[in-house]
C-alpha cells in the first residue's frame, strides 16, 4: 500500500487529509488520468502500475496528504485490476478452486497489514526491498526456463493451500508496505506453484484485486479517497488494463516474462533510490 512514497504515519495523516479539499483543474485531471491509463496497461501485464501512477500523483499534488494520494491510487487501480482479471478469465484457464479461497485470504491479510502500518513503521522493509528484488531478478535471469511452460506442481487441496499461503503472505505485505506486490505474486506463483508467466499473471490479478479492495475500504472509511478524481482515473485505468491484458494473452508467457524483467529492474532502481539516496 505504501507504494513508492515517503515514509508516513497514517494514524496522523488521517486527520490531516480531512483538511485538504482539492478541486481538480483540467490539466491536473488530464495528467493523472493519462498516468492512470499507462499504469493500468503495465499493471495488467505483470504488476508495477504504482511505479507510474503514484509518482504522478505526488508530482501533481505535492502538498496533499500522502494517505489521500494512496487512497486515490487504490480507488482507480482496483477497477483496472478487476477488469484485467475478467479479461484473463475468458482466455486463460484459472484454478478457481485454489484462487477463490486465496482471494479471501489476501483480502483479510491486506486489511490486517493496513491496520498494522498505523502502529509500526515499515522503514526496515524499505531498505531491504531493493536487495530482495535484485535476488528475484537474478534468479529469473539465470533460470531461463522459469515460467516458460505451465506445469502446476500441486493439485486439488494442496494447490489450494499453497496458493492461499501465497495470497495471505503477499496480501499482508501489500497492506503493510506494497511496492512490487504484483511482481512478487507472479514470481511466487511461477516459482512455487509451477505456473507459466501468463497463468501466474492472470491469477495474480485476482489476488491483487482483493488486496487492493481491502486497502481501498480502509482508506474510504478514513476519508482518504478523492472520488472526483477517481471516476475519470478508473475509466482510464480500465482502458489501459484491457489493452495490456489483450497483449499478454496474444503474445503469451515470453512477452509477460520480458515485461516482468523490465518492471522488476525499474522497481530495483526506484526502491533503491527511495531507500538510500533520497
């Protein structure tokens, strides 16, 4: 949830956001709407849309409470992620027996993580994240066959348990901190569950929709969503998501793997900058 933004204490930011009533100008609305479209495109393929949309929101509204920008981001991106899930489900076989309970786990765990971040600072994760992402990138580069073929390692109830554990762990991480959530989901579904990159991306979209929805509920309850921005941004995010998921389905796992490597590389640079150079 705290995606590529300065460290913040949400418990204090909650009251501050109510004092900030932002009316959109045409240029601001156009800028964040176009950013939302591009974010939806990238996010629908392999995650990482926050690399685009969150910096755009912080650039457009530098004096706004960070929690409000995070809530507005979730309000827009959850719709694009949900539409990408629907698009994938029509073309890619989805292990619903495992994904549906894992979705519930991700939703509950994300809310728990979002609650915990109001009490505990995630600063230690900020410094560790670039190194973890570097390991993910290196492993994927070395294992060139990783995610090429769809060969699930588990079936039935065992597959459900494995996918639930992945959804729970990354859902909690998304609520507590957030950067790279989609990429981590894809990597773990490929590495642990044996999915190819296309099936992993399709499955990750459903789990990410749940964790985003959970965070959005929390932000909405605390008054941290600019709905007058979200409507246009959500429509644009859906358009980008449909275009991105169409390309992923058309070009398959090799294309998704290439985008995955690019997004993880960008995440390493951005999170490394935030952790050690900013």
